[in-house]
C-alpha cells in the first residue's frame, strides 16, 4: 500500500497522511495528522486493507496524530478488538489508547 493523503479539498493541504511499513513480523499503519471527521473513514479503510497480512502483527502507529476526535475512539476500540496494537509517543495520545483499551476511565 502506498502513502495515502486526504485533504479538505483541491488546493487544501493534506490534514491526514496514512502510510504502511512492512517487516517480516508486523505490518504498521502510520497515521499522521488529525483523526476526525471524514479522515476516520480513511483510516478505517486502510485498517481493513491490512486484513491480509499473513498472520503478522498489525500495528497502528498514532505517534504523528495531532488530534483524536471522540468519534475516532470507536474505530480505535474496533482495532483493539480485532487484535490490533496501538502505539503513540505523546502523553495525550497514550492516554487515549489506555482509555480505548479499558485501562483508563472515559473522561466524557
């Protein structure tokens, strides 16, 4: 899968970038930008495309995500339920991951 870019419209800068890194043991979906609105569906489609990974671990790396909408947590919960791993680098996104994994109470 090549890099995919989603933007608000022609001439608008991309606010979401999705790319895939493959290794013998895992396939990683790298998500950068805002995980909100129509971009949630883009990530869902990319996640679905990883279904044929040949038994490798499936990882969604949210280290480049700058915003996670409440609606996006539904998708993240689905990814966890489908044995996907979520990774993040910053405190805010790690807290969201803990929340969707059931390790932290939902604040709202």
